């Protein structure tokens, strides 16, 4: 037998069977392992797809279809009943529905929840307005998309306006325009007001309405000076009328005679009370005026000081810094100059650096951060170290607390402390000829204490050499701050300065 024409057979439990292999039977017996895996993977993918589609049908809700009332185009039909029935098609899986109705004229939104399997709900709505509504289907925390919007209008029907009162009552007779207010309910847009003079029978229809709400109408009519009974009538669109409401127009003399509160003595009492109240306000303002003036003055000074310091920083500070750089270059290259000229160049260099540091102190004192004792201590330590290190003088800060307490220091005290330190350093550099300088800082009984000591040549404490104003400047600054200053010195024994300043100066202190 030719092998190419052999008929394939399936292996049965009892032996080979001589029947052709039919592929449409989809039997897995006798198939290769790769074919088995491909078929199993296809069945698993189909099962996942079926499960996912069924799960999405459970979670997602269809968009509800609104049946009525209204149309998708504005303004919609006109309904002649105040109770409106909303209808929609049920949504599979929904446990309830949320109906949203918006008044297009007042922009008021109302929401109503309806439990399934209801397919409609009846809601009372005010007549004479245009509305728009839609709904969503709800199932637990899942909410469907919003249905299409529908528009409709509720007719005013037979609702009649009602007048409850008018203001003023009675009306003072006058030929000039005056405000006339009608209070009531169910006043619709486009209504008209009719005034009738009962004495002459003259009608004044179509009065101009200045302001209107649902329960109030404001006019500015002109009544005659004659006393007469009048009536007012409000007519809504469609012809529904409130009927005539009567009121009186009375001359001002009659009103004053009928109502005691319009007499002279109540007004006199009111004027007296008003005068006493005005006197009380004046007395209170008189007591508060000095404080306000001080606050305004301090604020103006602060703003002016900040402006001046900004100008110093932007112009003078930059120029002096440039001058200090130039003197640095000259000082490094003046080794060939005579000794006297080298000394003058060195003095110029130190003077430029001192001026740069002084302007830096001014700018720092205007910064709000200078009101912290920790920031003030850091600035003092930096100034002392920089000024004395350039002249070969050792510095000692063993008397400073570690860490420095973070307490508030008044801006005036902070600024003057910096100036005091600057003046002390100037005296040390100019007159003391010292090699070591020590300082202390602390807080005692609400006061800031500072101590400075050098091992220089010293001086006689009671002597005041002409041209030396450093110590007098120190005393003047401390006295203005209501502080204490002590100076101990003797020839050949150095100088010791103790300063005690209040953290918050007394009111009226200004430097």
C-alpha cells in the first residue's frame, strides 16, 4: 500500500479503528501538545471576557430616558397645572432616581430622590415660572450619567395677587414724587398697578414699577396735596386682579396732630440723646487720639527709615565697598612706599572697611530679624571678631550664654546696642593699644546686660580729653534708653565697660 494514501485512524481502547479522522469533531485525543495549549488558552480568554462583560453590566448604569414633561428645546410647553408629573423609563439595576428641577428665573435648584421601581413622581411647583429638569439613576454609590434636559413652563392659572399693606400709611399729601411700597404675595413679572383717586374718580393705570419681588412692589407716584381716599390694584398678566385696596392720603399737619410721635418734644429728646452720644464719642476719641498719633508717627518714621536704608544699601554701600576693594589693592602693592605713606594707606584701608561695616549695621538694624536676641548676639559676635582680627587683637566670648535665649528685643534697643558696640570698638582701636578684648552678654530681670574689657593702656575715668567724644556718646545713648552705664579704668590697667538696657524701652523713647 502506498504510504501517502493511508487513511489516518484514532487509537481506541480496543485497538485501531479504520475510520477517517474528522476534524469537525474537535476531539483532543491524538492532537499535539501545542494544539492542546492553544485551545485551552482560547477557552480561558473567552471565560475572562464573559466575566468582565457581566461585571461591567452589573456596575455601570444606563442613562435614564426622560419622557416628560417638556421638550429638549427652550422654552418648552406651557402647563396649566401647579402639580407637575415627571415620567421616565426604568433603568435595569437602579435602586432609585434623583430628579433635579431648576427655576430658570430665580436660579433655584430642587432635588428629589425617588425609590425604584417608581417610574414617575408628582411635584408641586410655583406657577408663572419657566423650569428645566433632568434625572440620574442611582444604585448604591454608583450614579449614572445625567439624562437630557427638558424645558417647560407652569402657567399662572387662576392665582390672584393679594395686597396685604402699603407704606407709608397714611400717605402724606405732596405734589412731589415719593416712595410708595405695596406688600403682598403672588405678584408676577409684567404686572401693572392702578391707582384711583376716590374723591375725583380719576384713574392712574400703568404706573412705572421701580422695583418688584414676589411679595413687594415699589413705585414713585405723585399724590395731590388734597386729602382724599385712594385705592390701589395689582393686575397680573392674564387679567387676574387683586381687587382694590383702600388707603388714605392726608396732609402733613393732620398727620402731626393725629400721631404724637411726630410732635416736637420727641424730636427734641432724640436730638439731646444724639448730642450726648456725640460728646461721648468725642471724649473717647480725645483719649485715643494721642495713641493714634504716636502710632501714625512711628509708622511714618519706620517707612522713612526703611526708605533711607534702602538708598544707603543700593548706592552708598556699593560705593564704599568698591572703595574698600581699591584700598585693598593699594595696601597689597605699597611695599615700596615710604613708611609714612604706607601707614596712611593702611589707615585709609581700615577706615573704608569700618564705613562699610557701619552701613551694613544700619541696613541690618532695619531688618525685622534684628528684634531677636539670638540674631543680635550673632551680629555683635561677627562685628567684634571682624573689627579686631584685622588689627591683630585677640577676642574672647567666654561670658556669652550657649545657646543664646531666643527672646524678643525692641528694634530701638537692638539698633542702639549695635551702635554702642561699634563705639566701644572704635575707642579700643584708636586709644587703648590693647592686645586682648573680652565681652559678656546676658539677660537679668528683663534687661540686656553687656560687658566689654580690654588690656590696653587705660585712662583716668573722670578725665575728658578735648576732642574725645566716644564716652560722652555712650552715656547719651544709654541715658535716652533709661539704661545704666559703668566705666572702670586706670592708667596701665585697661578699661572695663558695663551696660544695662531694658529689652523694651518706655513709651516715648526714640533714637
